[in-house]
C-alpha cells in the first residue's frame, strides 16, 4: 500500500473523528449547561456574562426544587404512566408485529401502511380530538386516560421495530421446534422470544423516554393535582419571573431515571437498533 493511500486514510479518519467530536459537543452542551446552571447560585444563573464553570457550587437549588412543590407525587405519576405504557405497548406491539410478520391475511399491507401513516401525523393536530374522546369516555384527568393516549403514539413505532426483528428470524427455526414437538406458542416462547430481547429492550427504552418526557398532552389532559413530572417543572415560572437555577436542578433530577435506565441497557439497545434495521 502506497504512502499516499495511507496518508489519505489517516486524513479521512481524522476528519470523521473531528465530525463526531463536533456532533458530541453540539448534542452534549445543552446537557452540560443544565448541570452547570443547577449547581450555580441563583444570582449567577441570570448573570448576563455567564461562566462555563460554576465558581461557587451549591446544592441549594436542589433543596429548593424539592421544597417548592410536591416532587415525589409528579415523579411517581410519571413512573406509573411510563412503566404502564412500556409494559402494555411491548406486549401488544409484539403480538401485532408477530401477526403482521408471520401470518398472511386480507388487508395486511393496509395495516402496514396505516402504521407508517399514523407516525406522520403531528401530535399537536390530535390534541382536540383526543381531549373530546377522553372526556366522553370519562378518562379526562385520569392516569388511565393519559396511558391510553401515550399508547396511540408509542404502539406504531413498537410494532414497526419489532416487525423488523421478527422478519429477520428465519421461519425454519420455529418449524424445527414444532417438528420436535413444540406447539406454535411453545416455539415462539422458546425460539423467537429470546431472539427478540434486543428489540424489546430498544423499543421499551424508546417508549419510556417518550412517555417520561411528554409535556403537551400531560399539560392539557391533567389537572394540577394530577400533574406529571414534566408539567411540575412549570412551578418554577411565576408572575415574578422564572427561577432558572432551581428549574435546572429539577430537570437534572428528572433526567436521573433516564440516564440510569440507558446505562443499564445501552448494549442491548444498541444491538437492537442496528439488528432491527437490517431487513424489513
């Protein structure tokens, strides 16, 4: 290999590394600034000439965030909603994806196109119909109504992602298990289900993040007594202005469950996102 080719590859690798570093800094700076502001004194958070590092780190903002309003109530409600959406969404999505991938039925292509079309509808465009529907069903200002609403957003992605996984699993594996004496259900549980683990982890993390971070529907469909964690952050905006330092401290506390969850499943999530996109 010539020296020119080696030099060209090194420059190309260096260019890609610099691009990756630029993307990392661009995506990570808002998170860093949130942490930076959370540990600053309140007066430094509104300084017109801010510093990149907190000169006098303090935990007062976290104490104020926990005391300004009920913190554990909204967090508990957000956990209930997010975990319920993940549990129901993965089970229903897996069964729907299995039906679409393994069985030929009339209207199958229409269902697949419908799943894609639903994901293209802006969420803000459906807020009035959703409000009217939940009000008629008696689910307004209830966690069960919010869970049903979030499921309509999460299920299309879950079905489509898990479908990609199931399509990549050869049917011959199930047929071999059935020849050995397994029923169709037994073949699915013993053969297909273990291979779906990365995809289920990836879709579960996506559903949890979307449900945990959703703001608009939680604001419009829930009263102040039943508000979730994202709406709870609005308590830092009053008629006297916005308390940015405690708000950033509250945002940091809210980000902890997401960070912990991602650290626990990052390997399976990465494998799931890549394996499920190979074929479909």
